[in-house]
């Protein structure tokens, strides 16, 4: 990577969560040379489900079967919402591109049909989401038709009780049953970790043994649900083989993070970025960015003495408080990398509501960077901070992705739109030098 | 129902009265509208005062604390950590007060040994380099939950009954006598009569309301105090500010954490008591000169309690009203079998109970003496789980394959949940997740229950203890309770933690949509 010091990239992406990954991927697909800084830790908290927009307005708890209908309502009510600035066509194209890239590196998703889908969660609630991993799709069909169905859990996997899910929704789904089995090879272990099980079940012997233990318990089940531990890099194969040996559709139920689908997504994104030759600085933090007329210079701390990378455009995809893009002192929220102005409530007393589950949501969750229509963050004077500085994903203001169920849509949609703008801008005549 | 003595209020005083009466062979029922220590008894520093805090302005209270502290160290040793305490003055503090302090302590019989500042800072590195004087006193830390739970457990073993979630809604009075109390079950709203010979009102801040139901007015003031919980323990000893009592003067060791407080502000309404952002900031501002690491310390929680103060208003914040306790026999109100014990402090709860029980026994004609100062409280296995470190030791020594860790912050395993569930169940209760939280360390670590509540509920469903939607309702109740202590301290890492909790419980599980 010695050449990277002098190389001038088209795009430098700061951040490796869902937004950073999507931005890098879309940039690379447009043949823009791309460098990404960040370790991808945030994506581990993903569930594998890719939401577009599930709930709006949050205070009314209104769920939508069609995300695009939800979007037109959102655009009317919240014109500053980042998703209100991404067109339907762009969102459709962005999601198609995103899931087809994941499919190409072995993480297949069910075909997108423009509709939201109900997905049963590990605690027995029903989540509304858009793109569903193929390994979970049979569960969506079961949720809709509710035939006889068996949910399996593994003793020691503490965050998932199949009996709990049945207790929770069994009254509306009489054919739903639960069984608990020992995970082969882990009979003497008290706490099982999903990632360990996922690795173990990639061996044919373990997989067959799981099937043997479940087969006598099937009864009249027409499908079988498991916690999402069915393999890591070979999850497609594990899922397929398990369906064959049980002779029934099999589906995964998303569990608490950090979850196996989160791990799969991180691995798959990394593989996709590698295939598109995105240069990545995984161990680095950006300590400083300086801008001249046409080139930004990022200082990194990954080697002794630091190093710099140069790029013609910069995308800030550093996330919120958990991701480290925003930081909160006792009185003020600030942006970590460039100290950009942060749109925020007046005082800390207004950040959160007194009830954790207040349907209106916590005002601090709508704090973030204000941008123009191309997702260029604004400086204090209301103009773009730099003409080719962009921001994507959850760091953006005027959204509440956790309540609106739009986290992936926000990341993928704003990444798509920002990359379009970058691409347009870079095609404009370059200045000399 | 029928009993000799109805005790109203399950705080440190009410449970101590139950223990006292039970030891004297008197039959009693304790009714508590919420749960054990749900009021100020569970929302304080957990400080067993040496008395040194009071020497300058109230020698009687100081002496009382010294004597009662020594007794509790003997009879309630499992609830107490004899940490010792420092009184620390920093530059700018009142030097006359500092100079007078050792003499005042001596007069109250309290050992206050001067410690040179360098030695004190070597032992307690959190103390500021601007410290000018340090005295060592025999302060200690007390777990008020364990104290009340163990007192109540002993009382129950001797025949006393506890009715949680039961509120007194009226009294039936004939002439000078209360014949019965009408109590309401908070779970299903049904009422019943409890026929009584005597009533002891130990309802803490709610004592005025209860007395009013009996037709006996009491003048009381309410002083709200807010405290903070730090992530990790900042000091081994109790660290007191060596100055006249004021805001944020005491840092307490509380197992794996430190507890910092308190504030004092008059309130009129007992409903909706919660810590505010301004109080949190005030505490940090006031305490940082003595303990500079607080400036960057992660705060994981804040909580507020209401001190019941007996007397009439004089100062604006209630701090100048006596912290002594009051026992009303209500004879002047025309009542012969109703009494109120209120005010006071954690350190003197046993003495308050003794005086209250003496009055009740006199009225009943019972002559057996008080045994609470001499008989140690016996071990009750179900009461040990509030102790930090107890659950991890138990789990590590067994390491049983069927005993998974449920709470990873505080290392509480499934067998602890089962033991608590079964103990509550055996007492005829329907245990909730919040009940189990009060009796253990579950949800008290940095994650504040975000992850362990999910595991705990899955465990209880799997045991068949929860049916239908109940477990999810309980997660929501549990979070509401935990959140009440979080929303005023959400900045820095704790805000990131709260965001992660919301991403999980709202983003993925959609619990707000239920």
C-alpha cells in the first residue's frame, strides 16, 4: 500500500458501518477509486434484515406494508428527513445493487418485491422490514399463513427461548410449537455463543447431528425455525442442506446482537469491497482532515508517525454515539472528525424523554448533521462546509432510524444519492494541478 | 384477616419493627404498597454514619449514630462493610470548621484520627491534591436492601406476614380505637379488612397520608435528595467533605460502584420523584474539587429519594430541619392504638423500631424486652444476592452446565433467578422481573439491563414461569424503572450505551410498538 501515500483517490470514506460500506461499494461500482477508513465494528450490531422504512409517524406507531407509501407520507410530513431527499427510483436501484452485491459474495437475499415483510424476532415480537436474507424468508411466509410450524432452540443459547416465542404469539398461531435440543458437541458447555454454533454447524457431521436430533420431534410441522446460527461464510449451503435433510423449509430467527447475521454481513461487505478493489485502512482513525481547493488530505494514525491519504471527495459515514461519529459532553453534542455544527436540542434536559418507550421518540435521536440536497454537511454559515464533503447514514439530522425502522434505508439511500453527486461533481472540469 | 399489630410500610423502619415485634412474640402483618425499600430506604447513600457528619450542629444525633452504628455492625454484619471513612477538607473550605472538627468528635465519643494528606492520597488516590486536612472516622457502608430483607426474613420465620403491593385505603374507627384497616391489593384492586389491635404507621414520607386516613394530622416536610452511581469504584472508604453539610458531600463505596450525593430540595408532591439534569450537574460541580476524577468519570445512573422530615418549615431546603426521628402516639388526636414512627435515618432504624415496638408492647401489655440489639440477624439464603460478588462466587464455585450466566455485567446466573423466584413464590407472591432485580444485582451493571433482561425473561419463560405476553410486559416495566435512573446521566459513553439499548429494543424488537 506504499503507493497510497501519493495516490489521489476519487473518494475517501470515513467509517465502516452500514453507511460507510454502502458508500464505498456504490463509489467503486461507478469506477471511482475509493479508500475507506474504519474497522467495521458497527455493522456487527446489524440484524441482517435491511429496513427501508417501516414506521411513520412514530408517535402514531403506524406501520406500513409498503415502504414507498410510507415514504410519500414521510416526504409530506418531514421534508428535512434524509430519506425524503432520496427518490423512490434511487432507493429501488440502491437496494437492488446492494443485495445483488451481497448475493455475489455468498449472502443471498430474497428477491425485493417493493413490500415490507413481517419477521418474527427472537423475543416473539414481529419486526417490519424490507430486504430479508434468504435464510429467513420461509419464516415470513409462515408468519403470513401460520400453518403447523416447529421452533427449535438450543440449551445454553441464553437469548432465545423458543418456548417464549410460542407463549407470546401461540394464541394467534395454534400450530406453533417449540422444542429445546442440545447442540451437538456443546453438551458440557453452559453458555453457548451464536458465533461458535454457526462455525460448528458448517461441519457436515454437526449439521447432520442437529437434523437427527430435530427429525423425531417434527410432528406435523410444515416448516422449522432455528435461531440465526446456521453457518457463517457457508450459511447458504448449511441452510440448503438442513432443508434437504429435514425435508421441510427451514428459517432463521434473528437474535440479539452481536449476532451471526451481523457477522455475515460484515464478512460479506468486506469481501464485496475487496472484489471492487476498495483500499481499506481497518486499524486507522482519521485524526485530521485538511482541504484545499480541490483535494482533501486525511491524516491517519495507523502507523507510527501517522500517514496521510489524499482524495478529491470525502464522505463522513461515522455514525452516531455508538459508532463514534457524534460525541456528547454534559451540555453539547459535537461531531468528532471535523467539528462540524450539529443540529441538536437546546439543553441536555431536552435530549431524552422521561419514558424510555415514549412513542414520540427521544429528541436527541434527531440530532445530527444538517446537509443540502446532495448530503453535503453545512457549516455555521449555512453553506456546504467543503464543496466535495458529504455525509451519509445515521449521522444525518432529522431522522430517528431506530423508531422509524429505516436504518439500512438511510445508509443505502443516502450513500447512493451522495455517490451520484460525487460522480457528477468529479466529471466537472478539473482545475489545473 | 386478623393480627395483633399492623405495620404500614416496608422500608428499613417497618421491617425493623416487624423483626422487633416478632422477636418479642407479637403477631404482626406488614403491608407495603410497593416492595421492600421502594421509598427512601432504597434510595440513599447506604451510609452507616459514624456520627461525625453531625458533630458540629447536633451532638445528640452524632452520639446516637455512634451507638447504633456499633450495634448494627454486630447484629447485621452481613449487610455492612466496615470500610472506614475519611473527612477531607480542600483549599477554600471553612478552616474554622476544620479546626473545630476533632474536638466536636471527641465530645460525641467518635474517634477522629488525623491522617496526613500524602498518606490519605496514597490510600485514596481519588482525593484532590488540593486537600488540606484529612481525618479518619469509623464510617461504614450498609446495604439497606439486605438489611431490610434479612430483618423481614427473620420476622417471617417467627410468624410475621408480609403483604407486598398492598395499600391501606382506610381505617374503621370506633371511638378512640382503630378496629380494622381496609387494604387494597395493587395487582387486582380487591380490598379486604384486617382486624387489628394496634397499628404502627412506618410509611416514611407517606406517613402523613396514612395518618390522615386515621384522622391524625402530622406536620412533615419532604426533602428530595439525588444521588449518582459511578461506573466502577472510585474509593475504598467513605469520603466525606469536611465542611458544614451541603450538596454532594459524601462519596460512598457500594460494592463495585461508588455512590455520590446528595442534593436537598423541598418538594410538596411525593408523586413523580425523579433526578433532574440540573441536580446531576450540581452534584458533579460540587464534588469535583474534592474528587477531581469525577470530572471525566462515567456515571451510569442517578436516583432520587424523599427524606421525611418531621417539624415545621424553617430553612428553604429542609437541611436545617432535624434529621432526628419522631414517634407519635396520637393520644392527643383521640387515638389509643395508632402510632406513627417517621423521620430519622438509616443508621438509627433499629433504635426507631425499638422505640416504636416499646410503645406498641406497652399498649398491648406485652412485657418482653427488645432483643434486636443483642441477637444477630440469622442468615437467610434468599437475601444474600444483593451483595456484589456473591453471585459470581456462587457461579464460579459450581460452574454447573445447567447454570448459565444471565447478567454478564454483574455475573448473576440462572440458579440465582430460580432461587429468588421460588422464594417469592413460596411466600405466595407472583414474582416479577423488577422484584428479582431488587433482590439481586441483575441490571445494575453498565448495560443497565439492556442484554440481561432479555436473557432473564427467556430463562423464566423456559421454566414455564411466564406465560403469554407477560415476560415482554415485564421487560418494558423493568426498562421503565431502569430508564428513570438513566435519562439524567446520558452523555459520553453512557449515552452510547443507551443508544445501543434503543437500537436493540426499539430498532430490532420494536418494543415501543406494542
